[in-house]
C-alpha cells in the first residue's frame, strides 16, 4: 500500500465523517406513552410532578378521543403546575442541521382550561440553549368542550452545534382541584437531510476518490511490469 493511497484514504474518511452520531427513525423520548409508569421522567425542582394514570372514568375513557394505540395509561398533572423532564445526549455536538418531527396527543377535561404542553430544547456542549420547539396547549374550544386528547405535530431542524436534547412535559391547572392536563404517545424522531455536499467538502471528496483511483492504476501497472 503506497503513501499516496494512505493519504487518499484519509482524505476520503475525513470527507465522509462530518456528521456527529445521531439516531435516525427512532423515538428518542423514553416512555413517551406512560405505559412504564414514570420511568425515564424526572421531577423538576419547584414544581409538582406529572403522573402516569390509567385510562378510565377518572380521566379519559377508552371510548373518548385519543390515540388509537393508546395502551392502558396516559400522563396527567398533579397540583397547580406539574413538570417532568428528561434528556438525550448525542455524545458529541452535531455538525449539521438535522430535521425532526415532534408529536404527541394533548388534551383535558370537558370545558375546563387545564392543559398540557410538550417542549424540546436544543442545548450545546456547555448547556446553553440553541433553540426549541413546542406542542400545545390544546384548549377546550379545540376539543369542542369534550374530554379527550387531540393529535399535534410540528417539524423543524435541530441546529448544528447541538450536543443534547431536553424534553419537558408540563400540565397547568386552571379550574377545580385536579390538574386535568393530559398527554400520551409523545415522540421526537430525527430524519437525515438529503444534502448536496458543501463546495469544500465536495472538492475534498473528489480529491480522495481521484487519489484512490490513481493509486489503483499505479498498483495495476506495477503488477503488469512484474
């Protein structure tokens, strides 16, 4: 193997390794459907906790609006203002924008204004916020004053330089004694962008391929001479 071949291989590897390790196509929210109780969710200092409850007469009936694959449990609030959070660390900062889809089912009780909000925040490697995206709230008017959950989704881009994600689920009580902000099937999924290589990267990539081809021709030519 010639020195030129090694140089070419190194250039090619550098051209192909500009994206930090991310997980595409999978839900990055742990226990977003509440089926595992509060596994994956942490309480937030100064606020009441969220809770995992059974679908039923005290919350949302299985026959009332909500996800078709709702399982047995959903999230509800406790106290005046309830918050739960979790984080996901990529292990290194991303070097390019990555598209995402944030989705979930949010709702409440009859004509009461209690509501839920699902939020993702993008953080750099020092913990500073680079941006975020939110779902909700779903109002009583959205629900036609019926108890249940409605689907919400938004799409966007994770900014370059993101090291970790913070997910927040909050429920606000506006009426009565119970916090009837509801949520279920929370999801955050990354999808790769089909991007044309940047000019500098494209030139390096072409150079690497060219050197690989040149090294291969030299090797074949050397074989014929022997």
